[in-house]
C-alpha cells in the first residue's frame, strides 16, 4: 500500500478541470460557426432574396426612383415568378411614369403566371382607365372599343365595361363620319374596317351567349348598325354581314331600325340578281345585249317601282345607278335606304349601269331607256364612254325615204375627254333593217318640236 507523502498535492482534480475547459471551448467555437453558417444559408434562401428585392423596390418607389424600383421588382420576379406583390408593385411603378402599356403587360403576365385574381382585376382596370383617358382626349377609335370589349370578355358582368362600350359607340366612331368611305372602305390599315367592326359584333354576340342580360342584349342590338348616318360597304361585305346578322337576330332579337337596315342588304342582293347576266355580257363587250334587256319584264318591273314612286329600300331617284363594288347606306326619318355607287363616286368601277325612271312618252308610249359606262381602260378614266339604249316609238326610214312611226331601238355613244369635251353619235333603228346615224341638230329640233 502506498501512502502519500506529507505536503504532496493531488493533481487529479486540476487535470480534470482543464480537460472540461477545453471541451467547453471546442463546443462554443462550434456553436459560433454553426450560427454563422445558418445565417449565410438563410440569407440566400429564395424567399428571403425575393423579399429583399421587393423591399428595395418599395424604397425606390417611395423616393420616386421608378427605374431602379422596376429593376428590383424584375429581380424578384426572376427569382420567383409567383411573387404577386412584385408584379403589382412593378405595374404601379410603370403607371407612375405614365407607361400604361408596360403596366398592362406586367399585370397580364403576372396573372398568367400566378392565376391571381387581383392581378387580373388590376389589369382590366388599367385597360378601362386607358380607354377613358383616350376618349377624354378626343382620340377614341375602333381600337379603343376593342380594348374595352376585351375587358367584357374577361368579366361579362363588369358594369364599368358595359358603360364604356356604350360610350365608345357614340364617341369612338364619330371620327369616321368625315366621308362615307372612312368607316369600311378606308385604305388606312390602322383605321376602321369591316372586318374589325364585324368582329366586335360577333364577340358581343358570343358574350351574350354566356350572359343574356338586358345590358349585353342592348349592346349587341346597338352595335349591329354602326354609329353613322351614312356609310359605304363593299357589296361582298354587305352580303356576308346580312348572312351573319340573320343568325344574330334569331337569337338576340331585332327592332325596326335593324329590320330596315337588313332589308337594304337583302334588296341589294335581289337587284344584283336582276343585273348579273347583263353585266357578264357587257364585261365582254356585248353592248347589243342591252336591246333585249331594256324591254325585259324584270327590268321594267324594277323601273316601274321608281317610276311610280313605290316604297323600296333602294333610294328612289330618276337615274338609278347599279354597280357591283359597293353600296351606300343612308339613315332617313323612315329607316334606312341604300344606293349603289355611281361612276362619279367610284371611277375604279368595273362598269356602271344606270336605270332610267323618267316619264317620256312618244304618241302615248313610254320610253324604255338604260345606260352603261364601261370600266376605265388601264386605269385611265378618260376618254370616258357612255352608251345609252332607248326603246321608243319614232319615225324611221322605210324605203324611198318614207318616214314610218314604229317601235325601234336607239343607241347613243357619248365620249368625254379629260377637258370635259363630249362627242356623241346616235344610231336610229339600231339593229333594225333601216339603221341610220342621226345628227345632233336633227335630234335637238325634234325634241324642241
């Protein structure tokens, strides 16, 4: 057994304490390293970086540094495309610098990426505000109406959009009233067109299929007829529009104004049917076919409507132009009337026939007359030719210079040059056995007599 010497100190306790100090020191150092590492990891988490970018953007916006704010919001969206507040705040920054187009794009992209309804509502609100500002500046046009319509397509019960569509009808289409071609026959690619207008009515009709409220119904009925008292439509467009409208009114309904308007389109189709064959003959130069046509039942039946002042959708005038390119629709106190374009109104015409509805009798027999102006040659209006065929009772030669009164055809060919000078040749008993050329002096003396 071993004993401890007197005065000898035990070292076990001190050795153990030093060992504990070292352990504590090692553990403490590890704790600091772990804390620093955790903070570094946290600060690099995506949601933290997004929040920092948004916060920076907000500070820039408060200081009216909008470009810097937009860059910060863009950074946030690049990290997280679902950051709703980044889209919303960026749109606000764009609006602060009057860039509504960029604001709309940001809000729309945000809605597409997040399905957030607030972003969609804000997007629609910016569109409506843009439309109001445009109209207040007097700059509204068909594109303004189309933009408002897009809001109604997203939200078919949006009362503000309904109200603005009504306002657009009156305020956005008045700019196309300067001449009859401005609405549907303008060469301006950025202006109004039949295709764009018909698309508006068609889209309104589709909205009505999902929301048949009186507000939407009234919009459809209003837009069926453009907000103009006089405008031209290409004939083929008129046919297409009538076919389309037949389906619309079958589902939505109609009114007297619309019925009158559609009656014009239908009547134009019927009149073209009367003249289709003779136009085909005239297109290949068969002017002599006018002899049979001017005495045909279908021509005389139409002529007599004008002669007797019967009610018809076609404007009642003495000389009624028939052409194939376009019609002009005019609103009257009794509904809508229409007419085909004359050669003067459309020098590029493929050819114009003029129905004569004037009272002119020879020995109690009413004359039948018709005129035809062929299309310009190689785009040159002059010299301009006009053929007039008349079936009448008049005196013609019948051998040995004997004058006999009989029914016969007369052909007048009038040529006008660029200076307005005219040359006229008249053939009596045209196509008959005693055909002859008449001089103007003789004709004028007979008229005076």
